[in-house]
């Protein structure tokens, strides 16, 4: 082993020791969740063409490795939805991405149909944006380790609203300090992310996404979760009572061009 390699290993070892001693935590990612509301097949085609051929390739060029695109398994005829999930390593990268895209000539050319859509041929009826920050217990995303084809997979997006900001902090603490995240990991829930919402329309709340090979696989995991001794003990603790006032559970499947 050469001296450079030895010194590099020694440096890394010292770094991790110092991080452990002084409690230096990894930087927490920021996430942007866009929700397209649309009504027609033509709108859906325009959005998906834009995402697949322009938006996601441009994000890849900008250094964002994985971008998620998801559709509800049960769409409503009158109000259809499409979810786009993008992780960022820092707040500055999140704030700077739109300016970077506007400077990308390939993006502007490939996305022209969507970007330059006429006022009376809008590609969606409404665009909702939610900004989130990763939990300390899972500071960045993970691509799920699933074996089923994407068409058969079930991605479960959950939003837990709390009655007050204090109760929301309490529920976030339950995931991190209470190690609800560790329980999900131990039981193989294949989480994509856990996060607290810092800007959105249903605050105060947190959101997370777990993934499964099928609906049957999902139901089996949640049945095991509900019977787990650690969960029964954790959920019964007095300090974690009444911290969820409303829960939304959305079942999604990934687009075939989704990175997650």
C-alpha cells in the first residue's frame, strides 16, 4: 500500500471518528414534489413527452442522478394527477435549478411544445409544488430494491398532518429519535424518502414514500408492521400520542422512465 493511499485511509478514519464524537450529521437533502393536475389525454401526453424527453434529461445533465415520476394507481376521470419527485443535495441547488434549465439550449428545444404552449392549449389545469427536507434519520434518497416489473409495483406516498406545529415536531421526532425509520428498514419497506414539509398546502405535515413489489406484498408488510412488538411499544408511549390529525395515503406506480 503506497503512502498516499495510507494517508487517505487515515484521514477518512479520523473524519468518521470526529463526526461520531462531535455528532456531525450528513447534510440533509431537499426535495421538490411537483403535482400536475390535468384532465385530458392530450395534456397527459404533452406532460409526459416533456418530462421524458426534456425535463429529466436536463436534470441528469445538471447532476441530479435520479428523478421520480409517478401516477396514482386509481386515477379520477375529472381530476387526473402526475407526481414528479426531484432530490437536491442543498438548498442552493434547489433554488438554482430553474435558472440552470433556462440556460440549457437542449432543454429549451426538446421541451418547446410544453414550454411554449399557448394560453388556450395549456398542458395542465394546475401545478402544485411541495418543498420538503429529508429527515436526519434518512438524509438522502434510496432507489428501492424491488424485483417486480415497474408496472406491477406499488409505491405508497403518505402525508401525516398534525394538529399544531408542536405536534408535527413530535411526530418527526417519533420517526427519528423513536426510530420508526429503523423499524421500516428492518421490516423491508424499501423507503425512497422520509421528509418534513417546509412549504405546501397541507401544513404542518410530513411525507414519506415506501415501495413494494405488489399490492399483496404491501398488505403483508403492513400487517407485519402492525403486529411488531417494537411498534406496539413505540405507538403506546404517552409522549407520542395525538400527533397525527389526518393521514392521506396515495398508491402510485412509477412511469417506465422513472429513475425510482
